[in-house]
C-alpha cells in the first residue's frame, strides 16, 4: 500500500483498508493496518475503532462515561488483549480498581 501525507497530516492510501482511503493521522492508519493483520470483520472494525479512539484519546469525549464504556467494550470483546500491551495493561488496571468489570464467560 502506497501512503502519502498531505499538509494537514491526513494520510491517503491507494488501496483501501476496510473501505477507507483517508485517515486523520498516522496513528489511525496504523490501527487500521493492525485490524487488517488481525483479520477482523469490517462490521466489527467500525465499532472497535470508535472504542479504540475514545480509549487512546484521538476521538474527543463529551464525558467520562464514554471512555469507561469504550474500555468495557474492549474488555467484553477481548480486543484489549489483542491490541497490544498498553490496552491490556490499562484494561487490567481498570478492572482491578473496579471501574470496569472483567468479561464473564458463560
């Protein structure tokens, strides 16, 4: 995939990732490359990326509950353990202090 950057730091690629050719920044582009590497379903990627963005800080929050819900989503889907050590460590900390609940397996 050929990548080119414009003045406002948006990244445009020739071959789309999950139908997306323009990314807000390199960080967002790298997350999409990771989703592709993990072979995630396109429908899942849209919700996942919203949660990742809220947890990682590149999607603005209107209140703290949005961030807690995003972390809980990553925990419930198990993605916090697949996205890298930052997400895993943060999720475990939030579980340990009681902000989030560990995923319950039935």
